């Protein structure tokens, strides 16, 4: 890999799970990092995942810069890209909760689908030769038979999956139409202690920690039979970075290749907390999707072969990592 000291990166969705890990990675490699964060009445609350790397705006040597805005504002994107002139752009912004996308399809499309094409057009209009990473998702595959790979036909089963597919093909179109270095990482489920509390893995590990501490008794889940390929988010951000260091813009599946059900994950998480999941997990129809995706398991052979990335943490170890973090948070929390 070439020397990255002095490079500039722009991250949309920097305050999310992936954005925060990616920002840490890039700062460690010597980048100047700019991130877009949505405006709220409390900026601190919106950027809590960045606490470890936050730099006071008054510091003269800082390399992390946060800009208020979001990908629904085309003018902001054009101006920001023109002013920053980033070498690399990582589009991680999205309404990424699959179940919520059924309730908020318009908002999901506006942020997740149109946000991507606004960003691509902003780069084109700005005349900046930046390398672009688009965060695609395994949800685009939907009901396609596993293992899913780069040539598997897409069949999304949610507004989120449909929106991400729009963004994915927009990235291909801009790459082929304008010669832009734009590549999509088709990332399968990836989790961490920074995962939002409404996502099923974090919901499980947080409940296991709280039940073990005597703070709760039950957790309510939807489809326990859904099969997923869960990896560790910090490793997946390494794959994102590696993709933009490649000689050519290539789309890759990012996955572990290991399968587990939601039931398996719950069993492992509760067992690590010293509990039997069957005593504490209840089913609730409200968490079922109108259209289910039964099995998503990726084939990472291409990314392993061509850029040397390989997942090291698999779903069972991931469950233990997340439970430990949630138990530790209870010990130091309010």
C-alpha cells in the first residue's frame, strides 16, 4: 500500500457505527478526515461514537473536521467537496434499519437512494478526481440462494434493499459513464458494541447483559430462523479502505462466509452471560418484516483473492465481544 500521510477523506454517516471506526482507521493512517453529521439540538449526543477521536475545533493541529448537514442537501455536497477537495469519499450515510424502512419508505429512499446519486453528481460537478466508496448491502440479494457473490442476481425484499440497489447501480453507472473511480462494497451484516440498540444483534447482547445484572427479565424478538453472515465492523472498514487503494474500481462482496441463525446468536450471547436464552427470549410479531429475507451468506473469495482482505472474527466470537462490552458499560454507566 502507498503512503497515505497527508491524504484527505470525506465520510458521510461518520457518526454511525461504520463511520466512527473508519474515521479512527484513517486518522491512524495519517489522513485528514472530514465528516458530515446531521444537525440536532445536541451535537454531542449525535457524535457520541466519535468521543475517542473528537478534537476541539480550536486546536490548530487537528485532523478531524465535522460539518453539519446531510446527503439530502445537494448544494451542501457540491460546496463541501469543492472546498475540501478530498482524495477519497466514503458514502456510509443511510437510513439503514431494514424493518424501519417499511414504515419510512419515502425517507429511506430520499437518504439512501437519492443521497448516493446526489453525492456522485456533486463529485462530477465539482470536477474533483476523488475515489468513491459506496456502501452497498447484502439486503440487495433478498431471496437469492446463498452463498451470494458478486454475480448473484439481486432481488431486494425491503424499501431499504431497493434503495441500496438504486445507489449501487447509480455507482456503476457513474463509473461507466464518466470514468470515475467509484466502487461498491456489498457488505453483509457487520456488528460491534457501537451497533444501534434497535438492531437485533445489539438488542440481544444488551438484553443478555441487563438480564444478567438483574435489570430486565425478557427480550422480544422477531424471526429467530433468519440466517445471516455476521462479521465485525472494524474489520469491514479495513476492507472499505483497501478497496479504494486498489488499482481499479471493483465491486466486492465483504463477508465472513459463515452462517448462523438469530437463534444461534441469541444462544451464544446469553450463554456467554451465564444464561439460558430459552428462559428470556420471547417472540413478538411486531418485529417481523412484511417480506422476510430467509438466508444471507456471502462468498468472500474474490475480495480475499484480489486485495487480500479476510474476516478474522466470526459470529460466535462477535457475540462474546458485544456481550462483554455491554456488561462493561453497565459497570461504568450511570
